[in-house]
């Protein structure tokens, strides 16, 4: 029931409910329901969830969907057939928030026609804006911050039972002791729903939540709370379970993943130690981790990437700028000299490493000369790619409070374009070096071009299609091959290169493809039957029925660090 104020429960720290704890795409993927599901569909509640932002949000959506499925919910194919529509939101840039408020404006019409529809705003924007969400969109029933997502099933039930709108958020960073604030950001990683993953054979695993770095421009420490690591045993157990379900590649995610530290008595486990434990898991082929904070790129971690065969040598280490003065204003905690020293150590140990960066242009007070240093860095650092953003002031951050947003929008746009053009030239040069090499590729699905060509048509596994996959260094490769190769590791001979992708031919007549049966055997009897029921055309994209991921700009996929 709408109207009235939001009912706010005590923070989870006060009572406690659970004591344990970007691929970028705007495509909606629809999957067929199993026949049994179709029969009971009308008797159950249906959810539509739209995810904006980074991998952390994608994983959060996966967990929310899994929790609701355990409460008998199914995924809706459209908002029109949904009983609840959720927006899992991002606050890193104003643009992402604007998208959510636009979507809320659209869903208002459906809510007017179907007052029983539950509309929810989840995630970072909910934590940041709190009551403001309902001031701007009074038809919203649920406002739930990222530290309270485990409560969503109960909250939806409350709303459906006529309990009125609900607000569940964690404490502000100034709202109590560090311990109390940390407890109010209860993260949870229960069993997830394999159908929500970008693909059935790739999954994210959270290593930690929150961030304590407080860069001047960044809202993450405020909306995601203090940095809190998960126990290594929990992470390894989750990885083993995912592998048993058929997962071949895991990506460890944390806002500053390489800051990972878990203390147990006198023993400290760091990310390098965690990678050793994960590398030993049979059936797992690839391990990635994002996002890295430059000062925590330690020698032991670099050695682990160099020495562990399953660890991808793709490293996202955002520099953010090339000027010491700007880095100081950003409160990044390092100089450009220190960044270059880190890059030198990394490249010396792993010459073939693919390093990527984020850049912010037009940050407060950025002069032409300062911008030139960012341009120089992009031209010389040989980044595989860079995710480039115009500065967007975020309420609650130090920059918002203390530094004027004084670079005109037109100048921001020009600098953004200049940096993108410089990076495109560097990326093309880097990719051209791959022509004539043979790369092992994990086949993720059909390419965007093939997706447009095929639309929603069902296609036989033997049909030839343009597929896409990624190398160990995270380069995208497209090639023509049968659809049955989706989810397998194949060798591809690279024949051509563009700035953002490679193209080639599958080597040796597909002889190196791992049979799907092998995956099924790895899955064992406990593997969920739905996992391999997925239409291969659907397996190529980044969503599932009732879910979209929108508004994810390249760096949204790696928001953090
Ligand atoms: S930019 Fe990264 S390191 Fe800095 S506060 Fe945000 S999440 Fe933390």
C-alpha cells in the first residue's frame, strides 16, 4: 500500500538476520520455461529485475533472484507479467541514477494500472538516496541498500501483505563505530541461481565488500560500507560448488580486490594465497580478479599471476590520471611515479600481461597541462584498453563538498574524446601484435553481430554462427564455428585485429574443443538440470529471462579501485 512514510526497521546490526555473511549489455535474454514450470507459472509470483552498474551489482541481482526463487518466485518475461519489478542501482555516476529514475517514470504507468505491482529500488542508489527515492518516485514500495539485500524476500512479502512501503538501509559511514557500521552492511553470498549468470560457465565470486580508500570522487565507501573480507574457506567452497555446476571461469570481485586480507589467529591470507588455493581446484580453467588498487599490487601477487597456470594475466589497475597534482586532489594515495614503478615491476615479471586502466577527465580544477599528462600516460603505458569517464560530482564525497566542478562540460567532452582516440590507437597497435598467433579462447556465445542477425530464432547446435570468446588476457575474439562450442575452450588462429577485438579461425578442425559431456560429468548428479537446458543462442548474452543489465558503461563493469 502506498502513501505514508517508509517503515524503517532497526539496522541489521541491532537484531541481525543473517550472521554469515560489467558484461556490458542492454540486451534482454529470454529463455523458455521448462514445461513443468509453464504449468505452474500462473500460480506463482513473477519477478523482473533490471541491473545497472558493475559486476558487484550483477552478482547481487543473482543472489536476490536465487533467494526469491527459493521463496517460490519465477522470472517474468516482461514487466507487464511481473508481480514485482526491481531496479538494482548504481550511484557511481549521475548518468546511472538518471537511467533508474527514467525507468521508474515508465513503470509508474504500469503501477497505476496494476496497483498490486511491487516496485523496488535496490543497491547503491537506495543506500545513497534513502527517503529521497520515494520523494521523487512515491510509487516505489521497497528501498533496500546493498547491505540489506538478504531481507528482500521478507520485505516483498510484507508489502504484498499490505504492510506498506519499506526502507532498509545500512548505517552511514559517520553513523556509529566502524564495527557497528560494518555490521550494518551485512553481505551475503548464499546459493545463487545459475540462470542469472552472464553465462552458465562463468561466475563472479565476491572476496570482500566495501572500501576504505575514500578517493575524493567516489561514492563507493559510502554506499558499500567498510571493507570486509570473506573467509578464504568460504570463497574456495563457493568456487568448488560453482565448478561442480559446470562453471569453468570465476572472476573474484572486490572494490579493491588486491587489498584482500583475512586474519585467522596468527595467519594472514592475502589475495596471492587465495589464488593458490583456487588454482588447485580440479575442473576450474580460469581465474580472474577485478579491480586492483595500484598500491596493493604487491610482488607476491604479481608472482602468483605469473606462476599459477589458471590465473588470467589480465590486470585492471586504474591509474585514474597522469598528473600528480590531480591524483593528490583525487586523494588516490599514490604518485604517477609510484604507478609507473608498479607497472614496471608487473611488466618485468609478466611481459605479456594485459593491463587496463580507468581515467577520469575534467576532474575539479583540471588544467590543459594536467590533461596532457593523462594523454601522455595513455600513449606510453600500453594499456590494453582504458575506461574513460567525464567527472560526475557525487553528493556525499569529499570532492563534491570541497572542490568546485569547474571544468566546463564541453571541455570534458573534448578531453574524453581525445583520450578515447589515443587509447583506440594504442589498443589497435596492441591487438595487431596478436595476428599470426594461436590463442586459447573460452567461447562465451554468439557475437553481437550474430545476435542481431539471428534475433530470437532457435538454432541447432550444429549451425555455424559467428561466436565470440575471450583469451586468457581478456581479449575478445570472434570466429565462425558451430554453436555447440559455446562454453568450451578452443584454440583460435588469429587472422585480423581491430582496436577492441580479434578475429580468427578455429584451429585444427575443432579438435581441441572439450566435449560438453565432460562438463556434464564434472557437474555430477548434483548439477542443476536447468544448467544445460539453456538454448545456446541465449547462452551467449548477458542476461536471462526477467533480467536486464543496462546503463553499464565499460568502467561500470569494474567499478572500484
Ligand atoms: S575509486 Fe576504488 S579505491 Fe577509490 S574509493 Fe572508490 S572503490 Fe575505493
